[in-house]
C-alpha cells in the first residue's frame, strides 16, 4: 500500500528529531518545547523557550501528473515550515543583542535539517529560506520568531486498490462504526 500519510509521517519525523535534541549538560531535558501550530502568535503560550511549531503548506503536485491526467502515481513537493519562537528578556530590549542567542539556534537547526531524509522514502530536505517574523504581537510580547522553510519531494505510486486504501485511511478518522463510516465516505467520494 502506498504511503498516503507521508506528510503526517514527515512532520512526525521532524518532531521526533526535535524532541531528541537535549539541553547541553542536561540530557534529561529537551532543548525545545514543541507547541501546537497556530497562525495567531497571540494564542501561543509556551511553557518554556525556545519553542517550535511545524506546519506544511498546501501540497504542490508536479505539473505532469495533473496535465496528463495520471493521478494513479502522484509526485508532489510540499513546503514545511518550522517556526522557532525564542524569548530572552535580558536581550530583547536591546536591539543590538536582540537576535544574538537566536541565530546560533536557527543555524544549528538548518544544518541538521538540510540534506536529511529522516528515515523516510523522500528526496533530501532542502532548506529554502530563513526569515524573521516581525509582527505587532511579536514586538509587544518580546518574542523572536523565525520561519525556517524547507521543501522535500516524494512520489506515491498508484495501484489497483488505491481507492479502497484511501477509504480505509479516511475510515480510521471519520466515524466510530466501520460499516457506517465506509458507507458515508462512499456517499461523499465517487469511487467509480
């Protein structure tokens, strides 16, 4: 069966990698706090700093798949964002030192992410940009936020049972009763 959950698997692999990073001199304490992704930074209340959020943009399918009508095998190239949130109260108030502690963290993450496959059947990850996110909210709360954007590419091979595979995956997350949920999904999705 094709890995239709590859995006979820990729995000989980990144989160596992981040979780495995420990604070220097304290191997029992994770280096980063992982927080649920929120576009609205005002809703983020990390338990500790630095914190990381992961999100993947809508998937970009390779043009050949769509133009040729070949949806049996899909080649796509997602862009995933790692948002690094940092706060150092002693440094943020002085612009000269504002990013002093953050740049080494961001550069270390870029070094570890770029070229990695995280044990998955994907092309190597390619970091495409790093930019600081400056908003009214980040300024008011003295938060330093960086967006590390990276792409990766994979292909899902089609097979005869493709539609059934998709229904099985959807069925796991849809409704409690198996037969009822398959009927509901089949009513929503034209599998003919």
